[in-house]
């Protein structure tokens, strides 16, 4: 179904999904060139990018506290990938010092992982690039279009399960 410029988007999930997918495709093609270059420079596969992004979402440790480490099994389960796939994706990230892997204190068979400061910096840089590309794209929109988009996002971002993925200020 091709939408014309004057056609309104339906709130029917099937129709709305097509429109949102088209918008995301436009946003990716219109401004993600630098983001994709950075991913390439870091030599990241899609799964590795997902692992880094997921580990970045872990709560920041309070001063003097040990940061939360996830087991490789938890990473696999939470990302919906196999344990071997998670392990194969994490190995190069450890070698590049983007992720640290440690044995679990109570069970040496369990390996736990978290981002290193280098990994934090890499993910923060990727997110900053993505935000900048979207900002440039939105600068091409009219003020009215931006206001309407902002109004829609204000309500949607009230949902904590969505809001948690917005890049955090100061991190």
C-alpha cells in the first residue's frame, strides 16, 4: 500500500506499522551514514552492536559500588539469541577491550560481562552520532511538523519501557 502525500495515516496497527517502518527507513537512509561508518570502524556485527547497546542500558553503579554484571546466558536470553551466538559475539568485544568478562564468584563456569569505560565511550559516541543525524533530519521539517511529532512523542515517552531507551543526558 503506497501512501500519497495527502493521505492520512490510519491508527490501525497494520497500517500504522507500515507508516512507522517507512519513517524509520527514511530516518536511517537520510542521516545514518556517519553512524554506520562508526559501526564499521569499530568492526561491529549487528549482534555485537545489540550486545553493547544492551550492556549500556545496565544501571550505573553508585560511587564505590561494583557495577552489575550480566551472565553471558542472561545476555543471550534478554537479546533472544543463542548462548553460543552471544559467546561468539562477546569474544571479540573482550579482545578489543570494549567488554570485560569475569568468572562468577560463586560458580566459575558462569562468565559475567559488562562494558569497560572504553565500551561506554564507544556506545555513547554511537548514540551521539545517531542523535545528531536525527537532529539534522528534523531541522529539515517545518516547525508545525516538529510540533506535531513532539506532541505524539510526549505521550508515547511517558511509557517507561520506551523512555528508558532515550539516550541519557550526562552519560
